[in-house]
């Protein structure tokens, strides 16, 4: 099996080199036959990498500890369900996973390329294949997951216990897939640029692929914070950890892009800017892939200590040089002839949105890099942690939230102060009223009032948009339900976007609730003892232990009296892995939309007493529910409009010399 | 209608002002609240990337106790932080100090954002000088003021046109036949 896996990797490398060279040659000698041949060869890649993946997974299932990777990331005691997690738990496996996902996305991108973009297809294919070649070459030369040891151990070292969590089935694969998928919109756009098609033809296709990458990455990030919340034991969901940051940065840039692309789609503006955004997102994604697969800490060492680090750095540099090289080459042609009519318009709001998203990205990148800078210039390591990011990014994110309530109400092109005030007065009054009511109810923190007020602003303005649209349609004789459905159907990017905005508001509610009104308490309880926190009474009943093959589990039984007087029981869980000298906890959580009661066990002294950290986290429930709304919103935005969106967009372009731009 | 809205707004503003002002005066924090704020600013020396507030290790538990003892003994937050920096070095701080070289960490993002905003303003100014005049025909969204429904009706009209255009045979082919 192992040999088959390695063989498929070599075959995949050969195929991708052939497609890379063949597609460029086909363009040079204008041979459609060669192009077709390379095109079909590219479809082989997912199959070959699928075989390699299955080979590695079957080695895990057969406990073939002669394979070094299997021995390092599993053992006999491991639940076979976690084979999937073990598959990408280490360096080599995660690179194989990345190569698999890249191959699938590349094949899909080539398959779904509209016919009128066939001129730039060879370049797009070449760029996709360059990335494939890179990962495959790294796999066969530096990070072979099928490396076999001469003296196989009797049992493996086992999987990292932190990874044995349901969230781990989805979080790392989605996050890595989202990062690597950014290659597709990048390749589509670059192909058109190299071919000299600097107009708006690439926009719709790149938008669809960007939304795919953006959604996958977004869900991956959110699942990661859910994992952190339930397992890491500090009751938080976001630590501004380098691993989190490097996934967040490309997501932020993509968010800026999915907004500003709407301006190009509708008004033919910001052409240069959009190219720059895709370039930045792609470079940051490569950076994220590098940090994700290996070095958890960004330091001089994570780059310099291994040949792999240098290789990734080299590829990163190459990507950056190439993308901006093409950009400057096409700079003159990219200049847009459309003028910005007013700084009080939707276009201007999008520009401000982009500035703010890039500001958050810059702050985050700076925070990630600063320890390195300090190490180089001062010779001492510093920590740049949560307080830095919260103080720098918090206010910018708050302004973004406010802008989210105002921007969608501004008209395209230009507006007068009077018309803007006319559209804004209801949402602004409503938001102020919400803030006043909250203040009267005892909310005293200024930032909390601003946050909740901004949330109200967004919700009211979106509701108004919907209500007005439905009312206008109803006036044409449609019943309200039909009008609502047709309103969304008629402009999915716009109304899908609004649904995503609502999801972001839910996320913001969770963040604000936890940040401003979360309370915590450390308690040391003997069996039978009681503590109280914000209306909850928690009694520690005692513990039960369970010895498993690889771990000792302890269940802490807790009797809880809720603020309303109702009683319930909760169980906090802790396991100690002697082989790894590592403890893993699972919080006991009682979740309601209003607030979470969250109890987690700490390292406890012997002798019957137990130490707990108890949190009350208001509104966190909204954060996770918001994730579902987020997925729904992106599906609405992505769902093909009347048949196949791409074909439609391209045929529409063919029919009319000046493209009909859909309302956003 | 718009008059009542305006009065409503004025009323809201008047109500909001004293409340906002009252937010500025924070009530005194308890020792535990102060301690938790200090915990969040100190890294656990033996844990990867966790503050002593986050970490459940015994060392972090002991450090938390030290913070509370010192607060109870009347030391200020700054004194306690200085105590830990002296013992463990500057990397114990969860965020760089706002002094000396570390000030760069805080200053650079602010400079970057100000620079970005400056560039944006310049770009907007340049873009506002039109390079070529665009036909002004289809400014359906300008909101010319004839009733608050008009921009929405225009949107709906446009959407309907597209829907109908797609549902039936495209007008272009009709013209061709």
C-alpha cells in the first residue's frame, strides 16, 4: 500500500509538470489539441492524490507502524474515527492533504472555466500547476508521508490528545482548504492579466471562487474558536494566537475583496485595487499555509531551522514577486476611466470598508511579525498577545460594524446630505433608542453601548431594506411571502450579503457579551461544597474515574441551581495521558441564548478537592448560531442565478457590448 | 412624519447624553476584578502562548495567588507587573510596553492606518476629477426625491426586467429573427 501511495505522488508530480509545461507550450504554438490533452491530464491529479490519501489512511487503519508518520501520530489505543484527524495532524500528512485539496480545486477550476475565457486558460492552468508542482515536490523530497523506518515500533506514539475533539474533524481541514483555495481566484485573475485581458471579464468567476474560499476559510476559523472554547479551558474563543492570526489575515483581505469587487462588477471601478487585493490575499494565504503546517511560533527559527522553512519562504517570495510583477506590467492598462462622483456614495463607503479591513490586517500582521523584529533589532523576544490586538483592532472593528449599518443604505454614484439623512434617520434613531434603553437598564460601559447600538443599527437598516423591497413588490401585486422570496432571488449577491451581515451581528453580540459582561471565578471545592456566581449556585458532588488504555479519565459531577431556581446537573471532564504527560479538559457548558454557564476543571491537588474555573459568558450562543446563518447567507449569495451563473454571466457579456451589471 | 422623527431623535440624544457621561465614571473595581485584569496581561512562563489567566497549570495558579496577595497588601497593578518583569524578563508581558523600543509596536499600526487613510483621501480626490465624462442617463439611484419609494421601485423594476428577460426568449434573438 505504502509503495502505491508514494508511486501516485511521483505520478502526480509528473502529471502536474506536464500540464504546467504543456499548457504554456499550447499557448505558444496555438495548439488546441495540446491544450485539451493537458486539460484532461489535470483531471488525473485528484484521482492520483486520492489514491495517495487512501494509502496513508489505510496504513493508519492497519496500524502499520513501519510507516514513520503513522507511528508518530497514532497508536493501537486510538479510536479509528480519529484516523481522519491523525491524517493531517503532522507536517507530512497536512502537506499531502493540502496537495489533495489543491488538486481537487485546480481540476474543478479548469473544468468550470467558461468557454469565452479559453484564451487565458493556459496561463491559469500553468499558475495552478506551479502550486501543485511545489507541494508535490516538497512532499516527495522533504516531507514524505510514506517514509518507512527500518525498525518499526510495536506501538505508535499516539495522536495529540488536544486533537481528539469533534471540532478537529472539520476545523483544520476547512481552514487549510480555505487557505489553499485562494490559489484559484488568484490563478483565474492572473491568467486574464497575463493574457492582457485587464477588463472586467474575470470578475464574476473570481468572485464565485473567492466566495467559496472565503466561506470555507470562515467556517474553519469559527470552528477553531468553538474548539478553543470547549477544550482549551480558559472560557474564551479567540486568543490572537499566531495560528489564528495567519488564517484570519487572508480572510480579512478576501472580505475586503468580496466588497470591492461589487464596485467593479457594477461600476467598472477599482480595477487596479482589486488585483492588488487578490495578490495580497494569495501571499498571506501562502504565509498562513506555512505557519499552519509547521511552526506554531513565528520566530526566526521557524523559518530558518529547516530546509522546508527556507523552501516555503522561497515560494512565498516567488509568489509575491510574480503577482506584483504582473500587476506592474499591466498597470497602465488597468487604469479605470470611471470617476468617483461623490465621497458620499456606496462606492466611497466600499473604499472606507477596504481601508478598515486592511487596517485590521496590517495591525495583525505587524503583531505577528513584531516579536521577530524585536529579536533581530534588540536581541530579545517579546510577546505580542491579546491585549495588543484588542486595543488596536477593537476600535477599528467597531467602526466597521457601524459602517456595516450605514454603507448598504447609501446610493450608488452620489447622494446629497438630505437624501442620506432621509434614509438614515430611522436606523440611527432606532440604534440610539436601543442604546438609551440599554443604558437605562444599567449598561454603563461606553464601548458596550456603542457595540450594541451598532448591532441595532445594522439590523434595523437591513430590515428596512427588506421591508421596502417587499412593499414595493407587493405594490405590484405579489403577496408578501412571494415578494420576499422573489426579492432575494432577484439579487442573490445583495441579499445573501445582508444575511451574512446579520451573521456578523450575531458574532459581534457574542464577542461584546463575553468581552464586556463575562465574569469568572476560580474556586477550590471539596465534595459537597457550594459556590455562587451571578445567580448560579454550583455544588461539587464528587468525582468518578475511569481508566482507559491510554488515559485516566475523571468526571466531576456538579449540581447547579439556575438563577430561576431550577436545578440541573453538569459534568466536567478531564483526562490525563501518562505517555504524553499531558492533561486534556472538556468544559461543562450549559448554553442558552441569554448566557452560558461554563465550568472547567483545573490541575487539582490530590485528596478529594477539585479546582474549577467558572465562567458566565453572556450571549456566546449567538456566536455559534451566527456561524450557521453565515453559511446560509453565503449559499444564498453563491447559488447560481437562473441556471449556471458563470455561463450566464459569460453569455450575457457576449450578447451586449456594455455588460449588464446586476444590482448589488 | 419627519417632524415627529426629528423630535424623537432630539429626545433620544438628550436622554443619551447624561447616560453616556455617566458611563465615563466607572465604579471602583474589586480586588478580584483588578487581579483578573492583571492576570490577562501576564504570560505563563512555561505554557505556550497562554496568559496566567488562561493557563490551568500549577505555576499559573500560584502566580495568580501572588497577584491577589500583593493586591491585598496594597500594591498597585504597576508595581505587581514590575515585580514579575524583574523576575521573568520583559517577555512575561502579554503585550509590549508603551515605552522605549517597544513603542514601535504600538506606533507603527497607528502610522500605517493614518498613512492608509491619507492615501485613500488622495485617491478619492484624484478619482473625483473625472478622466472622461460618463453618460448620466441611468442614474436611477440618485434619489431625486420624488417619494421615498422611488429608488426601491427602480431596483425592483431592474430586477423584474432581468427576470422576465431571462424567463422568455432573450430580446436579442427576437431582433435577429
